[in-house]
C-alpha cells in the first residue's frame, strides 16, 4: 500500500493570489504597460472580487506503478493510461500521484454573468483570476506533497502531465474523475470530458527516490 494512500482532500487550500501572473495574463508588461489611476483601480477592484469568489480546493492520491512498458502505464487498483509522454515523465518513478485542483463555481458564475451583461472587461479579468489561481493551487499542492515525502527520501518530478496535453488523451479525464472521486470536490464531467465547473484541472506527477 502506498504511503500516501488513501485520497487526501484539501477543501481550503491557503494559496496567495498570483497578482503579477494575473496581470501578465491580461497582457500587462512590467515597467511598460501604463494605466491611468482610474483604469488601474477598476481592474484591481474586479481582481479583488474574483479572488474573494475563488474557493481553492484540491485532492491527491499516490499509487504504486505496477506496469510500465512502452506507452502503457498501469497503477495499483487497475488504472491504466497510454502515453509515451507520460511514460517518459514516470521512467524513474515507482509511484504516480494523481491530483486535481479547482477554484469552485462562484467565480465562474460571476464571469458568465458578466458575459451575459456584455461586460467584457469584468469577464476578462475574472477569467484571468480563475485561470491563474487554478495553476497556483496545483503548484501549491506539489510543494505540499514534496514537503511530506522528502522526509522519506522521495520527491515529485519537476513537471506534471494533464489530460489533453501532448499524447495524453483528454479521455483520461474520466479515469482521474473516478479514482479521485471528484464529485467530493463539487465537480462533474461533461460528455466532452471537460470538468465542470471550468478552471478545474487534473494532473499526474511521478515520485522519485532522491
């Protein structure tokens, strides 16, 4: 049995808002983009609203790798993935960590409401907030896991792989949803294998011996 099993759910992830990354996503260049005070105040206000509407949550589980041959990876419990890219990521690993992160539905509903009201400015800023917050949750989660497993002489791979990236088919999303029981985070999966609400992501990383 894996040392990190069973599934760990973190319903209140304490991430710091990545303000500089949010502004960068909006197209701002440090020391180059100039805003008049009224514009900056307007953007900051929407950013603050979006951050307050985010409900950062995550979960993860570490499973031993039972079989890895060519593009076929089988984890304990029978989860099977096919991807040469993923096989390369896990080539030095004995375990794989499946993880998920979400900002919840509130900020997405507010963004969609802004779109309906043709408030493009607000919708764009809220979308940037939600996107960068989701990535930051996953970054935080990997750091959190690393702090736990380094005590046992292990570490996560520096990179992570998400369904839909490279040759790792989006169809694998259903396996993540099933194994991690993502309904416990308030998520669902639509017929196109997209997580609902938006700005929810899954990923896998390997566990290597230091």
